[in-house]
């Protein structure tokens, strides 16, 4: 536990140099998205024959989906190039392992830092949601935890994959073939039930659709009977990913 806290302390020390820009973008990004898509596109939807989406305004429908999707994207960014840099380019982990810190400490510290980063960005996003009037329930605050868990559900498996790579060439493919398509088809911008059956099935296999559904239900105050399933899927992805990351990182760092 002490070793993991030392790894987390390392990240916090580095973050002291960059936190202003990070916090600024954490607010600016959701403001731009919700203004352009939620209010801009939403104003066109409100003029149509069906003025709401699944019973709520478009901006209220969109905001919790973007919260979960932003956590997914943040986790992808945090568990690809930065992890590769600390493993291979900067040799940060080699320096850590030259001390009493163990591989499991590195793993715990990294996921602790990932959870902190996701929580910070999700809190900023949630505050913007409140300012836009898109939180209709006191349970909406729990959507922050859902966003963090959604990020971990993506970040843990990607971390496990990154630990097996020697170059960064595959990271762009993850973005193009997984992250971007899910951002568009994971229920963020329109209901999944409007998609073809095959695409619906693919969407529900992934963590994002479950994170979006759970966060949206909490934010708009519409309790879903399948909330337990959504939560279980996210926990399963995160747990399996963490176990896999422990294995691949151990093999990578300890010859």
C-alpha cells in the first residue's frame, strides 16, 4: 500500500505543473459540446413533431451520455501513450522498481491515479451539466461515479494491452476502430434502440452503452430496472482488465 501511495504521489507532483490547463479544458470541452450539440442541435429537435428524446429535452438526454463518453476518451488517452512512455521511453517504472516499490504497487498507483483523473474531469463536467439545467434528480450526483467506473472499464483493458506493446502504432487503431465508433454509436447522441438490431447488439457488448444508460437514468431521474445489469457489466470489464493488466505488466517489467 505504501508503494502504491508513492506512485500516486509521483503523479500528483507532476500534475502540479499542468493542472491549470487540464482543469480549464475540463470545463471548456463540455461547455462547447453542450452549447453546440445540446442547445444548437437541440433547438432544431424541439421544433420537430417529436420535441423530446426519450421523454426529456435533447440537451438533458445528451449531457449524461457525453459525461460517460468523455470518461471513456480520457481513459483511452491516459492508458496508451503515457503508459508507454513510462515503460519504454522514459523508463520511469524501471526507476520505481529499483526501490522497494513492486510491480503491484505500480499497478495500484496507476489505477489510483487514473481514478483521480477521471473523478476530477467528471466533477467538472457534472458542474457544467448542473449549470445547463440537465440534472433532474438528486441521484444525478452518482453519475460522477458511473463515469469513473466507465473510464476504468475501458482504461483497465487498454492498460493491459499497452503493457504488451513495444511501439505506439496500434494506439491510433484503438482510437479509430473502437473509441470513435463507440462515441457515435454508444447511445450518446441518439437512443440505441433506433439502431439496426446487429449494431444494437454490438453496442450493448461494450461498456459505454451501459455507462451511458446508467448515468442518464441517474441524471434525469428515470430509474431503470436494468441498472443492476449495467453496473455489473462495468464492474466486470474493470475487474477483468485490472487482473489482465497485472499479468501483462508483471511480464513486461520483470524478465
